[in-house]
C-alpha cells in the first residue's frame, strides 16, 4: 500500500535550502575503550568467517520486548542472527536471547545497552530519539511513500547519520530492522477520520512527534512501554493503541481490542544496537561477522513481516476485530491534521525531512 505525503506538507518544507548529506555510512568500529579483556587481533577482517582460530569465545546477550513466538518479528530477527553468528564462528560466539521484555521495556533496554549492563537489543525507534535526536525525523506522519522508500532512506546516508549520533553516546547500530506501517486500534468505535479519535486515550510510544501527532488528531495520547500495553487496555487505563500488524497480532491485542483501522499513519523502523565498548573490543573478523549477520537478519525480518501481513489481518478478523481497510478511512483528513506537526518542528528537522522526501 502506497503511503504518500500531501502536497501541502511537501510545500511546507520546500522553502528552506538544503545542506548536503556529506556523511558516509558510519564505521562500525571505533577507538573507544573496552571493559572486556583485550581480544586477539591477529587476523585480518577480510578472512572468511567460520572456524577461524582468531575468533574469541564470547557470549552476547540480546534482549527484545516481543513474544518468543513463530509470528514475532523481533524474535525472528534474533533467532536468525543467533543462527548465523553461531554458524559462522563454529559456535565460539554464543547468542543468548531474552524475549518477552524479561529484561525490561525498550527504553530500559536501550539505556542498559548504553551503560553496558546489556550487550544488545532490538528496539523500535520510539525511545531512540532520547539518544539520537535525528531519529525523531523518521517518525513524522505520512512521511514515507512506501516500504521501498523507507529502506532507501534507512540503509543509506540518512540512516548512517542517525547511527553516527548513536555512536557518540556509546551505542552502535548494526542494522535498521522493521516494525512496519502503524495502525490504530481501540475499544470504542471505528476510526475513519481524526474526529473519531476525539477524547480517546490512545497509548503511543515514548516519542514527542507521535505524542504531538495524536494530540493534533484529537486523541489523548498516553505514552507507556510496550510491556504494559495489554494490561492497560484490558483494565481500561487506555482505550486503544497504535502499532504495526507485526506487533498487534503477535501481542494478541485482538483479545482486548474491538476495532482496527489500517491507517498506516507512521512508518516505524527498528534498530539492532550493541554496546559500543563491547563491540570495539572484538576482533575485526568478529565485528564483520556480526555486521554481516545483522544485515542478513534485517533482510530476513523484513521479508518475514511482508509474508505474514495477510495472515495477521485474517487472525485479527477471526478473533472478532472489526477492521476498517485503508480504502475506507479518510487518509487525506489525517494528512491535513498532520500539517501543524511539520510546522512545529520545521526548524529542528525540516532540512533532514526534506532529504527524506527527496530520496528516490
């Protein structure tokens, strides 16, 4: 489904002159110190992986906040990453997966990665703006035309620019993964136009652009960690939430939500991040294995989500949800309601957003 941005929004940002990107994809190793014992560095990064005696033995803990089920996209990423890394190191490197938010919500996990009490995590972009402010620019409503546009931006120089900001605070982004286009669910009524959200308490990510957007849409946005959402909807603390199908269905939100609108109002990227000191302490060969495995897992997870989208929708229908399709809701009205958000943040993100819009 094609996701455009209204001409009014494009014109809003076109007035300012652009600055050149000027950045190359961020290097994945740097000169930071390591809390680990110095590894053997007697191999070149160009050697083929798999069984080299130069690869150190290490365990890497990877956390995520989604279920460890066969339809969970983060778990699919994590298990593929584990498979590839352990295979290409002949088992010298062990990947220890902690699913279901057992080590905390996304913000807690990213903070833990930053300070080094957790090695790595897969997270939505929601909390990342607290560490790399430019990442907030990816979260504007109706910004990405489609998934291909999003991939071009995230996997190119603009994604690398955000990754560079993360490195400056002790976090290395190994790959941009995916959540997908986000959709609105609630227990009160079908959502066809912004007025239908009036007064509804909608859980959003802990993200200032998302919060302001839902205020403009007429809702009462309520930020909270994903690990708290099911219970909060079950108990009536919030009326609804907004998430990609890849979250709504594996998290079984259909058990506590009646209506879903396939609104696609935000595209939601994900990141696979690792503690910088830990990563810098690895040999160049192991660094390359981790980067290659993360890239392959990114591609695997994106395809995994695409292949399951129809199944996600059918599962929600079979479980009793009433679904308003993309053609049935008023996207133009939501785009119009989004214009004040672009105006509010034009000075902060306008040039970067224009680069996103100009990406072909």
